[in-house]
C-alpha cells in the first residue's frame, strides 16, 4: 500500500490541487456575480430615489398653483 502511495503521490497531489483551483475559480465567479447584482440593485435604488425627488418637486410646484393652473399642468402630463 505504501509503495502505491509513493508511486502515485504526484497524481494525488495534482488531483487535490486541481480540485482546490477549481473551487477557487468557482468562488471568484460567485463573488463576481454577487458584486454585479449588488451594483444593479444600487443603480435601481438610485434611480427610484431620483424619480421620487422629481415627483416631490413636481408635487410642491403643483400644490402652489390655483385650481385652473393645476388642471392645465395636469393636462400637460396626462395622456390624451
């Protein structure tokens, strides 16, 4: 048994190293995918925040208008 170990130890070490390297590549791919998804989520949150700010600015502007001016503004934004 010991003779087989001495004869095939380079192959055993190579197989263990290949498994380790494959696992590391897989982990780096998983981490890259997580980073990409986090970047997309951050961009979506920033976009929603921007839209909320724009809506708040429009609401502030419209709340200061008279009823007729508000109707005219609403007609500008509504779909005909």
